[in-house]
C-alpha cells in the first residue's frame, strides 16, 4: 500500500466536497440511464466518489429529501447487491472508496531542482524525545496571540476598508526557519518579534510541537490541517554556502525539504508547483519572477479544510443583503442558525465549531457606533483571548445570519515586520552567519516576505490556505518603513485552535465583492 497515494487521493476528494455537495441537492432530475449506473453511485451522476457516501449516509439517518431510491434495488446505492438499501451498502461503499484511493495516481509535482533532504533524518538528540507541550504553555500561547494581533493590525492599517486575511501560523513557520540562520542583533530582534524574546531553541521546540499537534488522528472528525516547509538555495557556492547545521535544524523542527536550484524559470515553476500542491490548489502560485540578487527562498504552505460540526441545510440559506464598508448594498447568501453567543463591552459575536470541535470559527461584530477600522485599531490580544475563551463557558445562543464569502489576499510584509521590531534582518547590517558559511564575505539579507491567503466559507464548512515566502538576497537592501445577530456589515473573523485559542487565520470582511 503506497501511503503517498492514499494521502493524495484523500486530499483530492476532500477538496471536491463543497462543489460536489451542491450538486447533490440540485433540482434537476434528468432521465436515468440504468445501463451506466455503477456500483456505489447513490446520486446517479454516473461516477462513484465521497459524495455518494455522504448522501446515502444522510438518507439512512432519515433525510429522505437527499436520496430517492430509483426503480428496483440493483446497481448504484445497492452496493452489495442484496436487493435492499441498508447499512451494509454503506459499509460496502466505504470499502470500495478505500480500494479506489489505494489505486490513485501519484501527485504530479516533480521538481527539476534536487531535494537534498530526501535522506536526512532528525538528529538523535531530537528524535523520540518529549517535545515541549505548546498547547499548554502560557508563555508560548501569549507570544503567538501577541504576534497575531500585531501583524493583523499592521496589515489591516495598510489598506483600511479592504478585506484582510493573514495566517500568523504560516508566517511564524517561515520566519522561524529563517531565524535559525540569524545571529547577533539580527537574531535577537527576530526572537523578540516572533516569540516575545523567547530564544530560538525554545521557539523551535514549541513550533514543532504546535505543528505536530495539528495532525487529525480521529476517523470521525472531518477536518484536515497540513503544514509543509521547504528551502530553495541557488546552485552557486560563490553566492551562498548553506551550513549543514542550519539545514539540520530546519529538518529537525520544521520537517523542511531542502532544494538546490538553478534560480531560473524552472525554479519559479518548481516553487509555484510546490505551493500549489501543498495548499491543495487553493494558492496556485506565490513567486512571479526571480530577481538577480535572490539566493534563497524559505517557503511555508498551509492548507485547512473542515466541515461544520452542524452543517447548514438548504432551507437555512436565504438571499439577503450585506452593507459594505463604503456604504454600498451588496447581494448576499445568508446562512441562518443558532450559535454560541459571545460578547464584551463593544462586541457581539458567535462561535461555530468544526467537526471534531478541535477548531472553530469566530465572527466578531462591533457595536454599530464603532467602525471596523476603530475596532481593529483598539483590538488587543487580551481582548481577543477573552472573547475566544468564552467558547468553553457560554451556553447562550444567538439567532445568527452569517454570509457565505470567498476571497484571496496578498501582501508583502516587510514594512509590517520592520515596524514590529526586526529592521536589521532587512538591512545591509543583517547577520545571517548561521545560514551561510560565506556570509562574512558575501552577506545575505531578507529581501522580502510575501504572504498569500485564500478562504472559502459556505454551508458545508471552510477551506483556507496560506503560503509565505522569505526571499534572501546577497545585495545590500535598505527597507523603507512605512441577541439577533446579523453579520450584514463589516466584521472581524478568525479560525482558531480551541485548545489554545491561538488563531491560525484572522481577517476582516469589509466587502463581499
């Protein structure tokens, strides 16, 4: 059994769920061609996939509107061919799906660059030891929440009134790898920004523990959260000679791949294909072109997919209106439900859990007298944490109407990170001597930190992805700092870990268009 094949096929199937689910409830009922119905095809679309299992399982639970038995039992939902529709057909469908997954094709990503990490294993001193428990340490939790709020406020203030979405988790993973190559003042500033002064050794252990805790080990919880890291270095020893100790740290704590690349058009294609695959095609590309002084890229990719613990049914989605930040009225599809109610002095909000309850979605609506710009400007990590903690103690429900929305976001984070306290890494004074053996005669610097995100929230659940690229240059670079609740106006939202209340995505919705 090829494990990579299973993962690739399962990811492809999961991506398809939201689109497929819509087709399950289509009003169109074309004539049935019984000769072409295959085993397991419950929705009669002449293919067998995960959608058939979801539909038939709901029918067994009593939702008679989703599946109508056709003619006599036979091919299709009568998977075990016993002349009846029952639980044994569902079991047969699941076995058939597993068989299909095992025979699925390999992922298409085949880089031209050489992966030198293929044979590198974790160091003996880090293999098999108990890592620091990132989910229970308040110092780490507070540092990550502070970083989240500082970065979110900085990116939002750059384009007030526009949609915003960042993954502080993705940015920390990419910059955490980068900090392992820093030294002196450069490292100290990065430690202060990334971990409130926590030293890089401790931060490495926390970030590894956090990343490993995001793996879904439950067969019932319908969510996935994947993290991938990679480093791409130019194949030119006159420009950069990557230190083995740096590579080893990135393997030990970030499970990073390490590629030696030509830094031409083939490398642009390789990096973008890698990001596309690791974000499950939600972010097709992040690198537009290679600049002449680029010598290394440190890249992170994150993909989050989860079904709601209590999905919205078709009758719960109604056409309505959303008033954008500029005052224009926009068409919206509002999803109605009763959700956990949270509040403070100037906030009303809801928390809606994803399957398995490990992750949840929060929406925070400022009081009408407070603009979203002012609300975000005054938002603190303590305020956000206080609101999200209510998920474990609130029993009050709100009659909620939440809009479906989908958008992409892209930003270069240089100015934000400089203002947050790490300017040296972006300047000609940067010290990355722990990254390159020739940094003393050929200094390298962070040229830019580029961040892209994507979110699609609908009645089935949420898909979100992020990619972060840190570009290292070998040329001097001086940065220039620069109780009925209707969400029918701008609001803040986040996806957070319910065990730590650390947001993995946070954003602002100002417009649906």
